[in-house]
């Protein structure tokens, strides 16, 4: 049993699809099926029920996935600690770093990178400022010493009107991750077939919103096929209140698949539907100003944390 096997097991438990998991984790469907069979033989249990409707965990599978998550977390912590030991002989990195980030980046991408960065470079004075992607780009143009983490819907990169934001000779862009923004509901909600495939079905349900302009724009893209919007239950900037509103069964909400993987009390209701929206997370810095050492180190931690997450 390998750590990579456990990570595949965890991902499959979330997606409930051999096809989706194989595509996301860059493995063949045959290889994934063989891995699951090997684990089942090793543990002498059946981990999944397989049918044409998808792949669901058995009771033994649920217990195995829960334990696997704990093992993977301890393994990741060990790797971070060992990395720290290997860097202790390096010259200390000091100075100031200001990072602007979008709301989605702050909830889905930054947390693990922050933990790793602070453990490695405790002498850096890090300032995080939440702003919209448009505002972040403006900030970097005004002050080339700062850097940013932005995200735009994938469709924006084909829109001529958005070219000034998604590509500029004054800025350097480094794509880090593409992740789906999905509609999630509490597990207490009972829906026919367990999922929804069209926007006009979703608008019947109340929704909790992050009270930001970009969130409103993204929501409008998901519901563009209907002339109605979901009922607004609550608008907030509080992350915990947002998630708890969904968990308590009061409303549905849009979150990334990365966030869903960390919350077992929520489930996606838009599996394999066109209501999923792909977000492109991108690191942005000035093209006319070399990134500071702290900024370079933070980018390294960010890339490492994402690679670890996706292994």
C-alpha cells in the first residue's frame, strides 16, 4: 500500500467516478481499477460498490477512506518537517512580502501554502490582502514589488474583451491550477438521483453567496441558461458562516472541488453536468521588476503544496 494509492482512493471517494478520478489524477482507468482491486485484496474487504450510476463507498470503504485521510495528512506533515530540516542550513530568508489574492484563492489554494511557507521562512513579514482579480492586477501595475494570486473562469481566456486582464506585456503570468467550481448542498438534502443537471432545477433552491463582485459574476455564468437566479438566502464575507449555512441545510453554495475534499459534510449535486465551471488559478507579478526572494520562496511553497495535494 502506497501513499499514492491512498490519495487515489480518497479522490475516488469524492468524485464517485473512475473516469473523472483517472482524468484528474493522470492515471489510466485500467490502472485505477487495478489499484482498487489490489487494495481490496490486501485489506480483504470490498471498498466500493460499482454500477453504471457510479462508484460508491461500502461501510468498510468509508472507514478505510477516513483512516487514509489521517495517514496522508501525517505523511504530508512529515514531508514538510523534513523539508524544513533540509533547508535549515540555507541562509535565512528575510524581508517583507505583500500578496494580493482573490476570495476563491484564499479559501481553496492558500491555506496549505501558508503553513509550509511560515514553517520554512518565519522571518518574512507576510501581508495578505484580499481583492478582486481586477484590483490585484491594478495593484501590481501601481506597485511592481507586490505579487498576486488571481483566478478567472476558463471562458475568459477566449473572450477578446478580457485579453487585457488575462494577458499583458506589463505582467508575468504563471498558471498554477485549474479547478472546478461546483454547486454543493448539505448531505441532509434529498434530491432525485442525488444530483441536478440543469440550471432551471437549481434556481428552485435557496443559495448562500459570498458578497463579492467576482462571486456574483461567476454565479451569473453558471446560471446563464436561465433567466432566473437562485433564491438568495444570505450574502456574507465570512468563510465559516458561509460553510456552516450549507452544512446546516439552510442553502446551497458554490465552492471549489479542493474545498469539498476537506469537508465530508457537503456533497456535490452537479456531478458530470455542464453546471461545473472551470477556474484558472494564476500567479501574477510585474514583468519589469524581478520578484523578491520572499516572493520566489512563496511561489515555491505554493507549487509544492499544490503538487502534494494533487499527487
